[in-house]
């Protein structure tokens, strides 16, 4: 009986692993991509327990090892043993650098002082908050209302957004790219040395039963921005809670379509969600850069009552070092997949 139970558990892990590879938008399929670390850990435990499975031991071991290999293959780039995707910055480029903090505040959370204290401690040049409603906007304004550039989008639907910047934000726009209740911010960030870089702040709707039966609209928003970045060829930064993990099919496609790089690759996962559950964490808050940047610092910050940890990243604009990066590229099939996803996301009504 023990052997059959262990084999059943190994088979479940194998099915979930394979489902994550299926190219469909159903939320329950896409959800299989999130807990890769947890699935790999369970597979390792089952492999260790396989001698207890009696006549089923070989099958338990084989299924567990297949799961472990497939999961580790995906998560390995977000460990320190992988080569860096974005090169480290030099120490004498302060005028070309800026620090960005991204924090999903969790709308009902009221520990604003916990976040404000961290902002004052780390002194970012930009603060991007997600899920910030009018109450959060009032608290942030009281603390940072004297910052030169502020974009306020207070909403009660969990998709409010505030952007505070010490640096000039030029031609900044609030757009509703795919869904009319999901905002995003797009504009130019002017650095101290007067160079300008494109900045995109996103928080698409997640694939979840209470939010969206499919990941289509999230995927379409990410890929639409990715297409625009690729077509422009401009130095660009994308930041926000993308409601997708770093290793997912969609995020990998976004990076290929846009040519964007992930500063975490080769540095660590910096898992920001779930802040209150150590056993269920994955990298959900992101900062992506074009090849024009290097990285001076990246770190996950402390708990302040939200279900997300903030993330802090210091980027340096160094276009002369662009050839040091291996920029991802989409093939013809991937480009067509992205175009079809964007087209379908624009014309289909959401069903929740």
C-alpha cells in the first residue's frame, strides 16, 4: 500500500510538470508553472523515499527523477551557479545609474509606515507601488508628496498604481492596453547625465479563478509591450508585479519577443511572493532591462504586512557594453504566437 501511495504521488508530480508545458491559457494549467521549486523539492523527497515503495520503488524513483530533472532545468538559471545574463556595473558610473523599488502593497494592508521606513532607508530614485488605492496614495503623498514627479492611479479593484520619481519623467502616459480596468504607465526617465530611457510599469490581471479563467489577457499585455520594445529598439526598463513567474512560458516568450534581459539570472530567484508563507514563494515581481544596462545591485527587502516583499534594483545605463550581453531572440514561430496572443487578447471579452 505504501508503494502504491508513493507512486501515486510521484505520478501526480509528473502530470503537473507535463501540464506546465502545454501551450494553453487555462488558469489551472498556467498555475502549474508557479511552484517549480516546491515540486522539485517534493520530487527529491519522493526519490529518497523510493526504497520504501517495495515493488513500486523503481517506478517511484524514475518518475521522481524525471520530475526533478525537468523542474531543475527551468529553475537553474535563477541560481548563482548560472552565468549572469546582465553584467555587473562599474563603480564609477553614478550619473548613469538609478535605483528602482517595486512594492505590491496589498490593498487591505495598512502598514504604510513599514514601507515608508524602507523607502527612506534605501532612498530609491523611483518608487512603484501596486494595488495602491486612495488610502495608500494619501499615506504615500504625506511621506513623498514633495518628490518632483508623481503619477497617481488610485483604484479599489486591486490594480491601483502609484509612481514616485526623484528623476524627471517625461511624456508619461497612463494606458489601458488590453483591459479597460487594468492601467499601466509608460514614459521617459531622464537620468542625471541627461540620457533618456523608456520606462514601463505593468500589473496585468493574474490567471486565477477569482480573477480570470485564462492567462490570455495577462499574456497579451506582456507580449504587446514586448513587441513595442522590440520595434523601437530603445533602451527600456519594464517593472511591476507581472502576476507571472520568471521561468514561465509567457515570461520567457516576452523576453525573446522584446529582447529584454532578467537581472536575476545568475544572481538568484529573489522570490517576492508569498511574503507570509515561506513554503510557497516564487519570483512574481520583476524588473527587466534591454541590453543597454548593467546591474549595480539587486535585493529583496523586508516584510511590511503585504503578501509581497519589495524588490530593489540599481541599474546603470551603459550602451557601450551592450555587446557583452547575449540578447534573447524569438524565432518566426514564437513571433507568430505572440502576435496571435495579442490579437486574441484585444478582441475577446473576459470571462470570470
